[in-house]
C-alpha cells in the first residue's frame, strides 16, 4: 500500500488529467464541469479534515506527555506517542490506545495504572468537547456543534466507519446544500449572510 501510494503521488498530475479526459469524453461538458467541481470540493474538505485531525492528535500527544510527566508515570513518551497516534481515529481511537498503555503501566504499578485511566478519560473529554471540535471546526469552516452532530449521526448509522468519515462527509453535503440555498436567495435578490437575518429578527422585536 505504501509503495502504491508513492507511485500515485509521484504521478498524480497525470492521473488527474487522465480522469478529466475520461470524464469529458463520457458525459456532456456542463455536467462534467459540475462533477469535477464537486470532486475538487470533496478533495479539499477531506484534506482539511485529515490535516486538522493530525494537528489535533499532535496536541493531544503533547498534552498527554506533559500530564504523564507531572504525575510521574512510567514510559511517558511511549504512552503519549500511542495515545497521539490512535487519536487520529475519531471517538474510539483514544480508548483503543489507552488499552495497551494501561497494561504497560500496570506491569510497573497497579495504582498508577488506574490513575492513568482517570487521566486519559479527562484528557479525552477535553479533546472531544473542546480541542477537537474547535480545530476541526476552524479548518472545515463549520461550528463545533455540527462536528459533534455529524459524529453522533455517522456513528449511529454506520458505526465506527461512520465516525471516521462522518465529519468530512457531512461538511461536503453541507457545502452543497449551502451553495444551492445561496443561489436561490441570490435569484430572489435576498441577502445570503446569516447575520442579515439575525438583524432582521432584532428589528422586528423593537
């Protein structure tokens, strides 16, 4: 998989050009233009999600290391690395990483192992409710509420796979719906900024 990925990245411009060539040859130009526009949007959203998730995981890895050092936990660097890597998987990732980390500490001290579980739960609550939604919301351009909403819906409908792809998929559909609604508002000569409708509601209150 790694070798194939290297070859794909090395010749990605040619593959993109070939895909466009096939698309334009099979469907009308107007539909081809729209299809390629949607593909570029999806590529941008999934790329931002991945980079945001990597940044979030790096922050959690460093935060975990600092807290483990403060509480004098054994193998702090190794455990922080495991937690940071598995944190890339939304929701369940941190707990998957916490299992081997717990047993590593357990071989040294039973008390410290259970203290570690309490610490990791606190860290993941901070990440899941504050750090993660903030970073992903800023990189994807949506609020923290919609990040949490997409995780819950994706997990409910498709399980772990839904939690992994739920956020970028929701943002992709959100962007399409937003574009459709704004085009309809422009045709009606109405403002497209949400703040304008908030001002309108406030003026009616007076």
